[in-house]
C-alpha cells in the first residue's frame, strides 16, 4: 500500500522550456542545438551538464548561474510553467489521504520558487538544499527519511530512467515513469524501465485511479 508520493520536478511537474531557453541564450546557440545535445549526452548515459561543455569547454555551471542571477535573468518558475494536470492531480491525491512531496535535482533557489506556487504538497526539497543529487543513493535515502512509510510504501514519480526509476527501485521505493518531456518519451518503452517501474503513465491524472486499485 502506498502512503507517500514524491515527485521529480523538471518534465514531471514543470516544463523545462523556459530554463533551457535561458541557457541557450546565455551560450549564444539556438535552443534546438542545446536541446539536441542534452538529449544526446543523456541517452548515452552521461550527465546532461556535459552538453554545456560541448558548446563551451570549461563552462562553470555554478559561476554562470550566479552571473545570470546578477544580470537579472536567473531561474524563474511560475504557474504557467506547470504542466496542466499538476495542480488538480495533487489536489485529488491529497484529498485521498496521501502524503505528497517534491524532490528533484534543482538549486536551493528553485526550492523557494516552487514553494511560492503554494502547491498542495507537504514538503518541497531539492538537491541543492540536501547537498546530494540524483542518481546518488544518498538522494533517495533523503527521500526515505522525509516521506512517511517504509520504502515500499513510497512512490517516486519521474521522467528519467537513470536518475529516477533505476535508483529509486534500487533504494527499495516504488516508482512510476511519466511519458512526457524528451526523456519520458525516449524511455517509456525501454526494457530497463519496464522491468523496474511499477507503472508508466501518460498523465499525473492517472495516479489516483492506479493507487486506489
């Protein structure tokens, strides 16, 4: 029985278009160039940050984030960035009695932006706040610490095979891959995903019925 549901952020709850567009502008390349490189390195099992290095060798992501903030073009997360099914699905799950959390590979600044959206969840945390990022096992130990229930009573929902599904299953969590965003579509029918995920869903609206059954 599932007691807690924890959600990834990018391409699970929010569309990443705005953030990737800002980075493409910063790097001086078209968005489709950066997006294509991110997809290529990720599909090859490499960290998506390596795409920045391909465009600008020696790129310092931490320093560049700081410079963006100083220039007034830092991270933004607004209601319009949410996928349309997010708020209603969370409300339905909360009304059904599930504990809800958000935990993804985002900065501590992004955590504050997410909290300002006042989503109907119990806790929001990011890798920036925790000091450990997916797919590190320590990230999922943090998930187990903050979500009620044993690992087998916690469902982790994300779009990434190697950052979400495989390490969540290795930590003993239940897991669901959402088929959206480039990686969600890429890996929805992947045999590793099918072996490890409890469900592959097309919308967060699918979750209440699946969990009830």
